[in-house]
C-alpha cells in the first residue's frame, strides 16, 4: 500500500514514520545548495573584486573567507550524502572497522584489536609505581574547575578594571560620569568576591596534598584480587578516608540540538576505610589492601555514545578542609571465559 | 505486495555463546523473485539500547551481489560462519544494554530494503543490579 507523504515525522521507538529516502534526498539537496552558493560566491568575488584589485590591496584575498565555509560545508555534506546513499549502517561500520585496522593507525586506535570496544589500558600503565607495578593516573575535575575560575576572574576583573580606569580619568579631568560610577559598584563588588572565592578554591585544591594509588597489575579481570597501595600526603587531620571501587554507566543522547549525558552508578564496593589519621609531610599516610573485582562483573566499554567506566574513588573528610574526592580510572577486561569466573 | 520473507537460523542460538566460539548458520529469502534482489548483506554485530543514542559495531560483514560470480542465487539457502570476538559481551544494565545479533538486509528495487535479525547472547555477564552500600 502506497504511503502518503507526511509533512512531519514522528519517532516511535526505533522507527520513524517519515521516508528515509526523502530525508537523504533533502539532505543532499541542502548540501548541494550550500555548495552552489559558495562556488557562485567564490567566482563572483574573484571576477568582480579580487582579481581587479589584488595588486593594489593584498588583503583583498581575505574576502574569500566569506564563501569558502559554504563550499566546505556544502561539499562535505554532499560527499557524505553520496557515500551514505543506499549504504547500510552495517556496511559503514564495517568500512570504519577495516580502516581502523590498517597498520599505521592500529597502535593509536582507542580500543585494542583483541578486545573491541574496550578502552586501551596502555594509557594507565605508562607510569611505574615505587612499590607496586603501576601508579594509576588521577582524573581531576577540580583542576578544570580551578582553570575555569581563574579565567573567569581574569576576564571579569580585567573588564571592570578597564572601566575603572575610564571612570578615574573622567573624574581627574573634571567631567565625572556618576552613572558609570553607580553601575560599576556592584560589578566591582562581584569581582572582589570572585577573587576571594578563587583564593579559597586554590587553598582547598592545593592544601589537602596529593593522593596517589599504586596497583600490582593492570588491566583488571573479574574474579581476581590485586594488591593496592593508597598514599595521602599533606598536613591533615583526617576524620575519615574511604576507598571504593565504582562502576558507572554513561549514556549520551541528542535532545533537539542539545547533547545530554546521563550517568548511573551500577556498583560501589568498599575497599578500604581509615579513620582518625594524622598526616604530616614527614609521615605521609600509606596503606596496603586487597582489591577484588567482582566475578561476573561487566568489563569496561567505550563507544561513541555509551560507556561503562570503572574507577577507584577516594573520599576524604579532613578537619578544617572541605571534603575531597579523587578518582583513579581503571580498565576491566573480560575474562577469557566470557564473564563466567572459573 | 508484502515484502520478502527472510529466514535466519543460527546454530545453537538457544545457548549462550562464548568469545572464540564459531557462530554459524543459514539464511534464506522467500516470497521474492530472484531478479528482485539486488544485494544481500549479512552482518554479525552488536548494538546498544537504552538511554543513550545507538552505537553499533560489526564483527562480521559480507555483501552478496549478482556480480560476485556465485552460482547460488541471492535468495537461495546460504551458509555463514564467523568466530566471535572477545568483546563486547552482552549486557543488561540500568541505562545501557548491549545486544548481539545476526542481521540480514535485503536490497530491493526502487530503494526498498527488508531487514531481519536473530539475536543471541555472548558471554555470561549477569544483569546489572545496583550494589551501593547504604
């Protein structure tokens, strides 16, 4: 039965009511139009502006920056539409897989050839430990937060300072702008608060002292035990220090033009708990313990929109400091028996 | 006119497959004239389901066209086999699921396609149960 043309499409689960062929044709038409506009723009500029004037003005070539994006976006979109025409998702995925298996790119691929869709462990094993085999790298979100705070503080106070200079110069010249003075007051107060918050954040981030974790082997396998060494330095009175093994599922999806990410904790297994520690620079805290990966646990997984991530989470509560959290990612490989621990 | 009838038989689909196992089976396409089938694609693949956008990875892919030179018509009974990889294993999580299947896609005239798939399980990973101590 022929399908009537709909002016709107509706998603029902994994299906869409619109025509995929019509969608691809529309996409190709749009890309072709952009390409045509860009080419016409380039030719017009060359003939009417650039070639007659380039000897008098060398910078006139910069006008090409206007139509060139149309050419690149339209051309790229048109090529993509032609390549995807009548090409299934499975065939495209097979072509991508074959390309990634080429010799020059194999070592830099995100996942090893023997374990597709499992992240490479080499990025986590390139730092040897002092007592155990490997020192795990830390993922520090606080560093990025600090970088963001510094940038914001510099930009905000820089702009406020600029306007302060203008206001001061007008006062000194005998023509004060009182409206500018009034408007500047709240901006100046906010800028001073931003500086105070930044200094506090720097102290919180650097005052606790570094944490490091060493492990006897990596990557990890479900059902096996590993020796762990946890170290915390600084000058602290720690009320509580917890080490946990955590597994997270992470899923990204498009909602309109936004990309949203949802994270869910699947497993949170306590590994170590210490209380009432006195840490000083001469005697950093060190504690060995056993880390057991649950048998039957799902291995680490990484794809474009979905991930399963394992990590060691260290949470501490020290007197005079806000609670701190340090995360050390680990990779769990599948067992050779495919998830069944023998 | 109804579409083609695609039959996929996977040997041992009722049991759990393990990494390294040989996955084999047969496929057949009925209810369609031999001249109507432009090409057939057989894939052994994994895909994700759940909250996130779908990801897909192909372990085995084979495309059959009339120009292959094979004496077997495209819609006749055909064998396929492949060795299953070490990962990713089938997984039933909270917001993410990983499924394995054999998918057959038949390309027909005027841009029409017909798809059928037969699921199977790779590995013994139990379904995710939230284990967070209170």
